[in-house]
C-alpha cells in the first residue's frame, strides 16, 4: 500500500519546483493559478532569491503550490496512493491529493492560515524548541507541569518540538535537559505554532473554511489532530479538525504508526527536502517494521520513483 506524504513549513527553499514549472505544462498551470488567485507572483517567490519565502504568510501558500505542482506530474503517471498525510501545513496538500479540497480553495485557505498564524502572537512573545534524545511521554509530562508550554510536534522518536510562551519554553528546556535530553534547540520561527496561543487564529480560520466546499473523496487522509483516518463518512468533522490543528499537537509519529498498522509499506514524500522520509524511517524502525521510502523534489525523481515502485 502506498502513502503520499507532504512536508510542512520549514521545508521551503529558493528554487523549489522550478524544474517542474519549466518542464511540465500542468505544473506551470498550478503556479500560474496561485499567482492569479493570491495577487503576487508565485513563481518569482519560489524561484528567485528573496526574504518573503521564509515569512509565514507567504511560506505556506508557496509550499502548498510547489507540492501540488509536483503531485500533478506524478498523477499523470497513473500511480495512485491508498492514503495521504501531511505535516501541519502539509495536511492541506494531503487533502488536495485525496480529492477533499480543490487546489484553488486550498491555496486561498493556507494563504489566510499563514496570515492569521503570523499575526496571532507578537514577535518575541512565543517560542519553539526542538528536544533531541528524550522520550515523547517524558517531554509531555514535564510540559504539563509548566504553565504556557506544550508539545507542538511529535516528529519522530528522539525529536519532539515544544511550543508556547518564550519564558515557559526556556524553563522547559532547563527541566528537559535535567531529565536527560541530549539537546534543546530554540527554533528560528516567527511564532509559537501549534500552541494554545493560536486558538484565536484557529477560530478565525474556521470562518474562512466555512466558505470552502469539501468533496466526497475515495482516498482517505490522516489528520494531525487525532492521527486517525478521515473518510467521506466523517467529512462533517473536517473543518473543526482544521480549526483545532492550528493550536493542537501534530501527531506525526502516531499518524505514521497508524498508516503502517493499516498496511502501508511504501511512503512517497512529495515536496522540497527529505525531512519526512527521515522521520518515517526512524518511526518504522522503532516499531520494528520495514517500509520503502521515496521522495520527489526534482522533476526527474518522478520517473525514477515510478520505475522503482512499478
């Protein structure tokens, strides 16, 4: 069984998707459609040196556009996934790949999501930190005892991200180091993403999503909020979960474990970088399972991956 997985914010890099844009008409149409809908030059943002690509209100739309432009080329080969999933922002790519949401609606929604997340907390008030080499449950238990900090991302065994008020995150770093963490690395981010401080942003996002049409879909996707499969049978819960996703922990470890338990043995990461591929290998190893992992970030990767899985 095949899963398509999509990276989240942090994977962006100048030049991402450029070869797809130049070599595929369908990819070019995706970039051009994003430009038309959002009112700024998406190709220029993604391909030319600039500072905006790392600003949340632009990053999220840029990553979604790039991943979907790559996906469209893979779709042309006839390869179909059995399930889709994405890390944080990547969940919108997964929903688009699964047929839940049209690209046009998804790119407008994540543009607003990025703006709302960017504006939710003034710079310097919140923070995030990657905790290396400590059990996730230990981290969660310590964070539970400190007001204003929580787990943001369960990325993979040995790498958990915490989030919240800057002082609370710094206090947690000290306690987590004392508990045996190998390293606690403050992240260069513009806000305390996936923390309770973004609950209001989630409420505002819900108002945006109210106008988005969700389709019946045959391919399920896995939601970050519960790590469970979402199908057309529970379509009416999707917008509520997307609202919660902004301020909830990203259950990526649990999501991948669930997919493996459901028979997924092949993961194809679609988007810039190989971050999720690395996470998935560690998660599979921790549960004693063998999986095949591939990533598509260059145009020629599509043919190479299709040849290997055929």
